[in-house]
C-alpha cells in the first residue's frame, strides 16, 4: 500500500508540474500579444504595393502605435540578419590571415559608404524580386537598416575572437573539441557580453537611418513605408512641432519596450559568460528573465528547446578546414599550416589585379565628369573632414571612457542608465537641425566649428557602449587582486582597467570614426526650410552633388572617403588592434 501511495503521489506531482502557475498567467498574455502583433505586421507586408500610394502618412497620433510596430519589426529583422552576417563574416576574418586581408578592409569601406548609397543600388533589386508587393519595399528598407547595424557588431565579434584567452583555448583543445564545438562552447560565449552591448548600439543607431529607409525614391517615384521614420519625415516637411513631440514620445516607449523585453534579459543571461573565478556581488537582473524562470508551464516548454540547442553545440561536427584556400592564423595556439610562398604570391597577385581593375573602372567613370583639379580639391576636403573626425573622436573618448567604466563596473547603475543611453543613441540628429541652423544664422557663427558636433552626436555612443561592455566583462577576480594590492588612482587605470577595456575601446573607436564619416554627409550640410548652412568638408561635397545628381562627383567623393577611412584604419586602428591582441589579453 505504501508503494502504491508513493506512485500516486509521484504521478500527481508530475501532472501538477505541467499545470500553469500564477506566473504563467502573467507571461502567456505577453507572449500571445507579441506573436499577434508580429503576425499582423507580416500580413501587411503581403499587401499590393499600390496600397502605399493610397494610404498617405497621417500625422494623427492615433496612427503612431501601428507605425511604431512596423518600424520595430523592420529593425528586429535587420538585427537577425546582422547577427547571422556577424557570425559568418567575423569568423572568416578572424580565423584566416589571407581572408582578413580582404574582408577587414572591405568592412572598413562598407561602414564608410552612406546608407543612401546602398538604397540607390538595392531597391530596384528587391522590388523586382517581389513585383507588385509591399514586401519588396520592406526588404529594401530592412537592408538599409541592416547596413547601419551590422558593421559594429562584426567588428566586436572579430575583436573577441582575436582575444580569446590562451588558457581557455588550450583547455578546449585538451578536451579535443572540434572547430564546431569550440566555436559554440568557447568563442561565442566569450564574445557574448560585448556582442550584446553592440547589438544595443546597433538597434539604437538604426533609428538614425529610419527616415532614409522608410522613404525610398525609385526614379521619379517615391515609396513611403508606414513607420516612425516616415512620420518624422512628414512632420519635418510640414514643420509640425507637435507631431515631432509625439515622435519623441513614441521612440521613448519603443526603446523602453525592447530594452525591457529583449536587451535587459540578454544582459542578465550573458553575465554567466564572464571570465572570472570569483562571483560579483552586483549581478545584472531582469524582471522578465526572473518571470520566465518562475513560470511552470512556459519553463517546461522552453527546456526541450534549450536541450536541443545544447546538443547541437556538442555535436562533433568536423567543419571543412579553411587551410585549403586560406591560411588559418591569428587565434591562440592554433595549429598553423606552413604557408607556401607560391600560394602567398598567387593570393597577393589576385588581390592586386582585382584592386587595379576596380580602381580602373572607378577612375574611368569619374574621368567623364571630373578634372584633376577637382580631384585635388576633394582630397583637401577629405583632409578637413579627417581632422574634424579625429578631434571629435578624441574629445568623445576623453568624456565617455571614464563614464563607461563607471557604469560597466556597477550593474545596478548600468540597468538604470541603459535605457537612457539607448534613447540618446537613437535620437535622430535631424531633429536638432532647426536649433543649429537658427543659432548659427542668428549669431553669425562659423559652420565649420558649430556643425561639427552633429557628426559625432550619434556615433559617440559606440565608444560608450563598447567601454561599458568591456568594463562589464572585466573579471571580478582581477578587480579583487587590484584591491588587495592597493592599486589606486592613475596606477589602477594604467595597470588594471585601461588594458582590460582597451580591445573593446578600439572596437568602439573604429565604428565611431567610421560612423562619423558617414554622418558627415548629413551634418556638414544642414537645412531647415529654405535656410541652409554648409561647412567645408567631404560630407558636404557628397551631399550637394547627390542633390544635384552629379554621379561622377558622387562616386569620386565616396571613393575618396573610403580611401581615407581605410588608410586611417590601416595606419592607426589596426596596429592598436594588434597591440591589444599581443600585449593586453586577459590570459
């Protein structure tokens, strides 16, 4: 009888664990609402493209929830695409010396190309892929947002792969993990804290380009997609300050929503991947993550999915080696294949021929409408913008590195500052154009000086977010050791903290400088109504010739900008990257 009683009690307990508790009744409505909103948004993308012309953007605030939903879905889809791109591209660039010679400079160039440049070449392709449907224009907008999100995430992942601690890599090889297992069990978890903070920055930075991505011009036709960006563009065009206020309020609500529902749980979850031997007393927390852990039925439903993903990460898949086409180097204690001189010469020759061909084609097209004097003038404008970018990045570094360390070492403070930082990073600079134009004209100020802050207004946050990520990932046992040895003041910064966050800072500085070059196109030529203020620089040159439709000069300006960005990264940031890899690893 006692045995039967235990059986019944065990069966009842198992059945009881499958019943929802009070936390399930809180979480289920949230999940159902998110799924329903996503389904409605996806259904609207399948409508005929003619509906966009019949449904003009309305400045009625009642339409903002729908516009906010569609903009958020575009940004989330772009984020997923950026994450996939990051994992593939960053891995190839980090693990192959020969591939990195091509992929890293291409990444430098891609982040310097204006978003409008991508739209002009890709929108026709996506509209032809989905003829007569809204989804074609939606894909073009998502791709434009993708180009504003992917590059800094890829740089962050690349930096993490190049700085994996040697002892951890040696342990993974001692356990005879395959490349696939090492990637998911060591390299991705190690990069997760920095990657998540860069995902936040990418999500916020995407707001800067939402206006351009939701108002697409194809020939003589303009396609306006319903969204916050289109609403903002309409409000600015009509000088409706009340509508601009509603846009700011809607942005605050959306940013708080995805901070609480996505990034805060990710930050709390990724804290377990910190490389340390002692636990921190202040761990990041998330009410949503705690809610899911307290649920009974939802938790039980998520366990199988987690088990499947864990098993997939442990499958001993032997991926094809990169050693056939590329030479694998750069990662700690990696077995290197002897490089043949013939292979290096062939690879270098192929790259040289491709580069010469591309330069010849660009030069041939530009020569049809540009003189050598114009080329010299553009190079002078590039030097002016270069000086402007260097000064602004230096000022932003002096301000945000200490602030980022202060926030990153205090998870409780980071939770409070995180939504504010995301909102400031997402705040569109064009909302400040009226203020700058009025002040400069009213007081007869020098545009070369007073328009400069607009260049770094949206990109300085790359430095802050990456420094926060570096300080958050800084091992707690290292901090305790510094305390025990009574290392304080400048010595603490020089010997402990700055070396620990240096790789993260370099990642932020690279993406901030690249973003500043991109932002110069809209920041060096500012208008409000019929009043226009222009500063001297390469960005203003590209903006003015884009408005005039002078394609040879547009290509010349973009080519010179890409050249400056690539050389600047090659001569400054890459050597600092190499120094961080060789001397400042947390081993």
